[in-house]
């Protein structure tokens, strides 16, 4: 399996406490809530030529000491 990129929270533009503080101004966060931070640098559109997900590609995300999630891309029909 080829890894196109990997990112850690240390590479975020805003650190976790700043992000949680900002979001907490607009909504109540509860234990177990997930904050989706969007796409990290290195997104497929930024490659030359662009690289997009294809059927069969696997996307994995995880949090150390917490767990991981894998999804396989399927063709839209």
C-alpha cells in the first residue's frame, strides 16, 4: 500500500486547544464529539498532475492510543 501523506496534529495551523476553544464559542462540545479539521496539506488536487481517489483506494485515519478507521473508495453509480 502506498501512503500519499501522513499528518500529525503538531502540523496543524491551529493547535488543538485553540481549535476547541474557538469551536466552543459556537456550540457545546460533549465527550466523544469529533471535530473534523478538513483536508491536510498535500491534498490530491495539489499534485501535478492531480491525484484523486479511485475505486479500491483505502483511506485510513487514526488517533494514537484511541483507534483507527478505514474506508475503501467505491465507484459512484
